[in-house]
């Protein structure tokens, strides 16, 4: 099964930068595509996730926020 990871981010968010670096490494190792989406570019995203960025979505479902839990993410992508 092919998974898709989305990182909901915000400009000038240091936690978002750390999460992106973690996803780049983990998803790169596992061959899983991932993308970022700016929370402030969409009113619905901002209403849903604006106070919790970074937010990690796996296959469109919220997986976690504020930091990447590596073991948990690897298990979800296995």
C-alpha cells in the first residue's frame, strides 16, 4: 500500500522546520512521498490546525502534531 504524508506548516515556524527535516529523512528512507501545505493559505486549514502546527497527516488523516514521533510514524507507514 502506498501512503502519502502531508506536513501542515507555517512560515517562520521553527518546530515546522524540525518536523520537515524529520519527514525528509524518514520518508526518504521508506520511499514515501510527502509534501508541505501552509496552514495560513487556506481558511479551513487555519481553522482546523492553526493553533497546533506542525501537524502531520498520513493519508489525509491527522497522525500527530507539534513533533514527529518517529517510531509511531514508521509503524503507520509500514
